[in-house]
C-alpha cells in the first residue's frame, strides 16, 4: 500500500484535532522534520480544528490551521491523516472519507474503533490503504502491533489488562493510604488525571471500549460494546483493601477477554482481587499493563504509561513511520480463523469476596452459609472484623470457592433479605493467575 503523496522526500501529514495530544504529535513531527533519516521525513501540511482562535503550544504556521475539512481530507499533499478528535461522531465519517480518498489513517480513538472499527477496517481494505490504531489502547504501550502481527502464530487464550490510568491511580491511592473513593477522586481531578465528569473512567466505559478493540484483534471476533459486562469502581471501599491485603490480594479494575473452547468468548470489565505475588498487583499509579497468554508463547506482560500526550504521540508516530517507510503489515482483516460465539457473564466461574454488615449474634454465619449452599456455593474462609459492640454490628468477610456468576447473583439477592444482614457492602470477583487458586 503506497501513495503518491508519500515519497523519499517527505510524507504529508494532515491532523484532525490539535488539542493536547494533537499538539504533542505535531510538535514531535516538527522536531524530527530535519533528522538524519530522509526516508521518514514528515511534514505537517494542515490541521483541522474547531476553534482557530484558541491559543496552542505547537509551533505550527497559522496558515496550516483551519476549520476546513478539505484542507486535510482529499488534499493531494496529505498522504497520512491522523485523527485525534475522539468520539464516534463526526470521527467515523471523517475517517471513512479519508480512507475512501485513498489516504492512510492513524487514530488514537478507542471509542470509534470499539463501536465502528470493523466497518472502518473493511473500508480501508476496500481502498487499499492502512488504518492503524496503536494509540487507541494503553497509550505508549505497544499492544495492538504484537496482536496484529507478532503473535498471529498463537491461539490467544486470554487478554487481561489494567487499561485505565485514572481508575488505577484512584485504587492505588486507596490501597496505599486507606483513603475513601470520593476523596481520591477529587485529588485525581485536581491533578488532571480525572475529568470533571469522571463517568467514562470510574464507571468502566473507557476500559470497555479498549477491551473491545483488543478482543476483536486477539480472537478475530466482533464484540459489540453492549455485550461486554461492565462494572465500575464506585462501590469499592477503603475497608476492602485492608481485608483483601490480609487475604493476600489487592484490588484493580481489570478488563478481560478470555476464551473457553466449549462455551466461547467472555469479555468483562470489573474490579477484582488480584494475588499480591503476580506482576499486575504491582502496577500502580497511572501506569497500564496488559497480559497476553498464547498457547505457544505463554504469558507476555506489557507495562508502561497508558495515557498522556507524549506516550500517545509515541504510539501515533510509530504507526505513521511504519506507513511512511512502507514496512507496515496489516493482518488484522485477513485471518481465516472462525469467530468465537459470545458467552454471557452469568456463565463466568470464579472465587468471590463478600463483605457484609451483620448483627453480632449467633446464627448469622449459619444463615448466610445456608443461602450460599442452596445456590451451590461453598465457603472457603471467613473473617469477622470491626465488631461494634455498642451497636451490635460486625463486618463479615467471606471468601468462597469457585462458583458460577448466576448462582452468586441469586444468592446475593437472598442474603439481602436475611433479617440478620444489615447491609451487603461488597461483592468482588477474584482473578485466578497461573497455579494460584
């Protein structure tokens, strides 16, 4: 796949969006324009923005910045379009137009690739151009490329990741400082790690988009976003970290795509207890990590900065340079492997952590154990914590043996109805790694 707008002298770049990330990308291109490798000489030809009067940190000639879409799309001087607007509308239409105009596209847009990625990749193939999106998941961590190219000999058994830096920052602070969610969220917002409206991050939407992208690549299966189980971190409490640590775990927001040869592909996003000895338990702050398990290679771990202008610019420019040098290989739409059927979360089986506030009197545990037993769930261990003698309350922490999600949800409904249970505080899944059961 080549273009008359790309040659040994310079490759014309058109930017859709010139915000924080777009400015970082443009600055990196400008700084590298006169470097020693003329084969990958890049030139920012034009940038489309919503407001030309806005002050920007990038040293780009004002004549190159406009609201005119035609200055980028179908411009014969632009060989590669970089889309950094975000969202589906109008990004989907703009990317489609660029591809149909014979322009290669590089995007960092996780939402459009999650919701309309299959259509865009098909359009790219039909027009014999590239659509690359390394920056759409995990920022500067190279994960799309390995799944697209290096790991194609493997049957991928699972993809698990901490792929949202905001939630990882919040959960890390809660774990290390014993702080409550609301306080740490406010701190994350003051640092710029969380938006004024943090819904996309803390309620798991961002991770949901990203695991949809990874699942499609790993399993050659379209996974509609609405089929992915999603649960955020608002109901994780400081107490849970203290009790989890006593049990040998920490808590992270995980995004997981996992296959079962009999029942198919399950994709899920939720907080989970992770054993302290596995590498993912030590991924703290705003860092991201992705674990890919293949039948030939075993487990591979990718860790690094998952967001921010410079890491994202690194991923974007990596894609741009591969296209400009003519070394790009895109196998993402050419697999002959049969797609997997999609599993329901109700079929998921794991151990569970339950924390409830109960009356501190005989028979409480027996009643809870009876409800769990009726749902075919057996208890592994029990902790009674923070007994409030004055009010006659106690925290009851239960770890179960592996059980079906459907059975556990049924049991939780029954536990809530027990007169000895004052409040069902937490229900968290326990993630299994390697030989840890």
